[in-house]
C-alpha cells in the first residue's frame, strides 16, 4: 500500500453505529468514506476504490449480500468485513462464500472489530519491504520477478497460469467460484467458461502439487469452486 492513509468505506444505515465507527476509525488513522444504503455503497465502492469495505447486511435499497455479490461479479476484489445481526452459521457461510474476508456479528466489541479490520488489511496488503517471495510445500514464488521454483528447480508457468496462482496466493483459505476466478485472473467481461478455470486448475496441480490426484494446496470445494491452502 502507498503512504496515503488507508481508505475504509463504511456502509451502514444505523446512523449511531455509522458515526461511532467512523470516529474510531478516524482516530486510528484511517480515512473514512460513508454510505447509508446499499446502492450508494456500491456506487462509492466502484467509483472510489477504497482499501477496505465495512458492510452491514440489513441495508435499504440493496442489502449487503446483494452489494457484495455485485461487487465480486464486476471483478472488484476490495476486501470486505461484513457486519450482521444474523449470527446463524448459514448466514456466515453465505457471506464468506460471496467473497467476504471476515464476518462480525452484532453487537460487536469495537476493539475486536478494529483488530479484525487490521488483520484483513495485513493479509490483503503485505507490508512494504516484505520479500516478494511466497512459499508453500516445496514451491517458491517470486511475485516481483514472476518466477516459480519447485524443489529448487524452475517451473514454467504461462502468464495466465501465473495470474491465477498470484490471485490464490493473495487470498489463502478463501473459496472462489469459477466466475470470480475468471473475473480476477482474466478480467471482467472475459467470455470464458467454468471449463476454462478447471483446465487451468488442472495445470497448476500438475506443475505444483506433490500428487495432482490428491491435491494439498489447490482444493476443490464441491458445489462452490476452488480454495488455496498453504
């Protein structure tokens, strides 16, 4: 991330929560953007590209889940922390499967929420000066030089395979649908198919997994898509 203040968009229709949270985020050094309904929140997220989105679920105009789905369908990978009074497991699963990075149940402790926001930012935006090499198993990936080695030996990846790999490395543990992977690695509007993603996943497994038939890192999530685990 740059030297500019981290910009957080808070989409929350409860004015008391919106005001209190914004004040505390400002105190922590963040630049805060605000929206009180889903349509305004989506518009600001698309137009102003904040570094992180704090998103309530129960919103007028467009609910939080709908906003999140639309954001991901448009290929926007802004990290999202969902706030919701809905604490049921299925609601959490829905939010995470739609592309949320974290899910916080109301009422929440302010310090816990701030800690979760910081944790998401650390995962999604590694600190400047951190070595650009990421490892898993016997694989080392130099994100700056765009090179890959396995067991010390170079591995040849196509440009598109590397884009897909880099996307997974940036979001370990998160499940992506095939449509999200198409948008992230190929660009929004690319007219590929689920089969395109399946073929590229097969190539990554063949090149980087110890046993491509029993993958440890590039996992299929049945009925949902794919997940990368270190």
